[in-house]
């Protein structure tokens, strides 16, 4: 006799795993994940500056990541802040360990991190005045 509930669980896990891979199957979304993977929370303006992409492009990809459950968002005034959804990552910890290792070796991710650091340093000077 086939356990229908076990079969349903397998299908749900397969669907969730496929959604994660689809979300990570885009260069822009990978670049966003590389900025967030260290656990920091970033304002959408910080991500835009780091990626040097239009706001509409970044927002569309952040929305995709949020809808997949890979990132959480919160609103503070007019700004949206994003961070990795740690509960979702627990489901796919091995995938994200591999992703973190691979992204840390990519030149594009390093360039994005440098631009982010420069942007944050400039932002600090403006805010601290």
C-alpha cells in the first residue's frame, strides 16, 4: 500500500527545491544573494548602488526572491530593507553553504561588495553630519 501522505510530502519538498533553484538561476538574483548571504540587512538603495542597476530591475528581482521565500523584507518609512530568510535557508542548508562558497570566489561578487562598501561609507558620512 502506498502512503499517500509520504508521497505528498515528497512532491512538496521537490517543488520547494525546484523553486529555490529557479530563484537562484538568474545572475542578478545571485548577485543580490551574494550581498545578503553574510547575514546583513540592506536597504534597497544600498543594493541598487552595489549592483549599479536600475531600481526597477533590482526591485523586480527582490520581489522574486521574496515571493520564493529566500529573503524577508521590512518597511521603515519609505525604505524597504531586505535580508536572507534564515528559516528557508535551514531547509536547504547544504545548497546555501555551497552557494556561499561559490559566490565568494566570483569576481563580480567581489566588485559588488566593493561598490557596496564604498556606498555605505559615503552614506555614513552624509548621515553623520
